[in-house]
C-alpha cells in the first residue's frame, strides 16, 4: 500500500511504498533537528548582540552621580544668613585722633569731675553709674567739676550764682535743666535762697587726676573719649564718655558730656 507523506519543511507530498516509512521519518527527524539547532544559534546570536549593544550604551553614557542628600540652602536662606553674620560682626572702632583729643582737653574739669563722681569704691568696687536723674550723683559730679574750675577762699569755700551752677550741670549732663533739690545728706554744697547762690566746700583732689587716652569723632557729629582716672600708683578706673557740641550761648565749655560708662 502506497502512503502519502507530506514533508514538513518543503510542504511537498511524497508517495512512499510499503516499507519505506521509517526511512522517511528518519529523514524528517534529521531535518527538524538541523532546523532547531539553526534556530537556537540564531536566537543566541541575537541575544548576544542585544547584550553587547546595551553594555555599549551603558559604557558610553555619561556617569550620573546620585542626588546629593546634603542640605542645600536656597538663595533666600543664604542671603538671610549672610545678613545675620554682617549684623553680628562688630564694626571696627575708629583710630585715635590726636586733634580731637587736643580739642577735648578743654573739658578736663568736666570729665575729671564725672570720673571722680563715678569712682566710689566705698559704695561699690565698680563705682556708681552715670545717672543724671539721681540727685546725689548729680550734685557730686557738679561739685567736683566746680572745684576743678574755682579757687576756694581762706575759709575753704567758694560761692557761685545759680546760672554758673547750671552751666556746670549742662556740661556734665548735656542739657539745660533746672537744678534739683540738694539731698539732706549732702553737706559739701548748700543753696542760699535769698540770693539764689550755691556755696561749695573745697575738695582735696590729692594726686588723683583724669586724662584722655583715646578720642575720635563719630559719624553723627558726637565725640568718644576714653578717660583714665589714676594716681601715682596706677590707673583706678577707665571710662568711655560721649560728648557733643555745646551750642548754648555764652557757655563756659565748648562741649557737653552725654554719657559715661566703666570699661
């Protein structure tokens, strides 16, 4: 019996005589095996080519660094930080101006009187504060300033009209103000109501004196002076005083002290 067999590769039909089926099947099997091997080889080559292409792209692509997790301040934050730093940075202090110091020497009676009034070791090792509203401090500063500017009589006193005392007060405190009442415990100055004069006791200054060691003019027109109060044994205290021009008509002093503090 003749059998019809279709070739799976070519699609052709073969007529096999009896007994030839096995030979044909072996032929088909051999061809199929070659076809499968060829397909696998093509697939392997394709996969290899794809892998090489991908590796080439990774190699040629520029390296990308991972995102930096470190905090990066924005522009506004950086600007604010810079402004804060600028605010915290102190400005350089102006240099000593010998000419200004020479001009302020005319205020020696005043800054000496204020330094003495502030230096009160019996009250405090740091002295007392410059407080014009404190009547005790007010009269003590005026008292020393007046003593630095006047000669005492044989009785050890000197008398001044109220206008002169007000001029001393304006030089010590930077303003024209009415003279406060004298505290009851203050014995070195007294007020004579009948003729509106003030009597001062003479002061024994000893070898204590005040001098300017540094001075300069500020941008606002005021002056800064470093004043040392000392004796022959050394410096007792150092003060930084601020002064301004005294524009009062007929004022005995060209400048007025407006502040003073221990440094």
